[in-house]
C-alpha cells in the first residue's frame, strides 16, 4: 500500500495545480492520495477530475490552522465531505483571518521600509489566498533574503517585520468541523512545532480519546528515529497513524510525492478507517 495523504497545490501555498499534483502521485504509483491545502477545499474538484482520469484513489483532505493553548498547530481532516456546511463555515472563518493577517503583514513590512507588499505578494498567488509562503517568495524575489529558511527567520515570525500572530479557533472546535463533515482529525507533523517532547505529549493527551483520531507518524522529512518516536506516541495515546509528504512543489525542496518511509504498524493506518 503506497499512500501519501498530505499534499499542497496552488490553492494554498503549493506551486503546482491540483491536476499536476495528482499526475505526480499517479507517476509515483500511489494507491491512495490526498490533497490537503491550508484552510480550503477549493482544489479538490479539479484533483478529483484528474484522479478519475488516471484511476487514482483520492481522499478528500484539508489542513486546518488551529490553536492549542496559545500555539498554532495544524490539524489534518481526511475523508471529509467537502459540501458540509459546518466545515465550510469554519474554513471561511480561517480564510477571513488569513486576509486580515495578510493586510497586517503588509503594514508591518511597510513600517520597515518594504512598500506595496500586499500587491507584490498577490502576484505570487494564483488564488486570493495569501499565505506566509507567498510573502516569503515575494521577499526572496525582491532580494531581501536568499532562501525560505532565512526569510522565515528574519521576517514573518515572532517580533520580526512581518511577524503577525493570528488567533485561530481552538483545536477542539476545528476537530468538530472535521467530524461534522464525516472526516478523521489528525495532528499534522507533530515534530515540526517549536515544542519540547514533553509539551507535544501534553498536546496528545488533550487530543486523544473523545477528541482526535490520529497523528502523522511519517512525513516527507522524517528520519527513522522520528518515525519510531511518533509511532510510539500513536500507540501510547491510542491514535491512528498517517503518512504524508507535505509536498509543496517548491523548486529546491527535496520532498517528493509518494516517497515515504513505511508506517511501522500498518494495521493502525488511518486509511483502514476512512
Ligand atoms: P501560514 O499557514 O500562512 O502561516 O504559512 C505556513 C506555511 O509556511 C507552512 O505550511 C509551511 O509551508 C511554510 N513555512 C513555515 N515555516 C517555514 C520555514 N521555517 N521554512 C520554510 N517554510 C516554512
Ligand atoms: Mn504550507
Ligand atoms: Mn503544516
Ligand atoms: Mn502541509
């Protein structure tokens, strides 16, 4: 079973169209694939059309920004009904927060001498969704930084120019949107937050049981040790396991679709329960 259940298109901060992303999944011989754009399901109709053509099994997905305590985390919704009103109302709320944040980022950049950031950044997005990645691309192209890592460090985070915090909805509410739409809710890339392992375990304790369904045990950049650790957490907190590359299609990214380490416990794989 080759599954890749976490991928982005240009409907959020990926660079490829849903059609192109599905084509890559098919070329990589994925049996199961999910498009999980940030806070939108708008790319799924196009992905489904291409998946039908190529006979690829597509799982409807989304990656939703949420708050746990006062920290931003990402919750994956897999196997969702994209026509569900509760889910779409929630996603519209997040899209509104993103619009407001984009304006605040532009204002903050303007104060440090970077003019017309909103207009310039818009030209890097194929839709009206503006993510920090789009601002990052603009800042690199304008010569302020040389790569993504540097641009996020020097801009767009914390108290740096362009650093603007957003008050996302609490993760319990976000899980409710996903469950209302018949989907499974999973903590995305648990090892990529700026949290100690002790903190992550607290997050998982709050998530297990009534609330959440799973965690991403394997992502595109996971080492063997990281897979082992996340899998242990899945076991400890009785959560299902998922795997997804978090592919964005950025030119210098090494991550490729369908090129993932195996799940240590395939019988606990999320796709058995979708
Ligand atoms: P946003 O959801 O608009 O806050 O943007 C977050 C996205 O920016 C993430 O999903 C990543 O794709 C990207 N990102 C965040 N931090 C970094 C980083 N340090 N280096 C590269 N990309 C990052
Ligand atoms: Mn992203
Ligand atoms: Mn994420
Ligand atoms: Mn992602």
